[in-house]
């Protein structure tokens, strides 16, 4: 799992290869595949993993990537401050 000291939301960027396409063909700004990250649909937040088989999908929720608008690395685990004198 990847951790980040100051996590921020990363918006997914969906593009179509042509005006006739009904669904997006390309998705940019993805996290590394098979890494656990936080994802959101704008209303809910959950842990999930991006992966690709015949199409790009979320492994844990089994949702389509088009159902997600952003992702974030997991925050660093809490560490107790030490008072070494």
C-alpha cells in the first residue's frame, strides 16, 4: 500500500477518442494499478483498487471507473511522538 504524508484528491480525467463515442475511452490521472486507495463518487468515500482486465474497473467494489470522480493515496499511519531527552 502506498501512503502519503499529505494526501490530496486526484480528479480522474475522462476523454473520448471521437465525438461519436458514447462512453469515455481514455482515463488519465489514475493511481498505480493494484494499489489500495480511497475513491469517491462525490457523495461516498471507500477503499478500492484500480485494475484492468478486458476493461478498467475497481476490484473491491466491482464498480466501473466511470462511477468514480477522484482518488487519494491512504494517509500515513499515526505514530506516537517520542520524547527522547
